[in-house]
């Protein structure tokens, strides 16, 4: 099987802004929250941080609900 590797093409800032304007503000905020909480879950692996991990997982689930309503492909999963 032959696979072709395409060169990576940078996206101009103006295009990124246009794409960002198509996404509602609450979805962008939920994406930032989900990514931050997924990172926080990975930091809270030790048993003494179980309560903090549960709060981070709850916030991640709340943010993922907003993302899933907009587009299910945007859901963020934690590495833990």
C-alpha cells in the first residue's frame, strides 16, 4: 500500500479568525475549559488528590456537554 505524505501548509491568521467567528463563543469557552480540565485530571493521579480529580472530571464533563451539542467530534478526553 502506498501512502502519500502531503506537506504541511500553514493556515493564515485571517483564515483562523474567519473560522473562529463561525463557532459560538460559549463553544470556544467550553473547549478551553475542557482542555484545561483534561490536563488537570492528569496532574491529580495521586490518591491524596482524588477530590480535586473528581472536580476536574465534573468540569470536563460539563464542558464536553456543550461541545457535544455543537459537534460530537469536539469532545475532549482525559488521558487518565
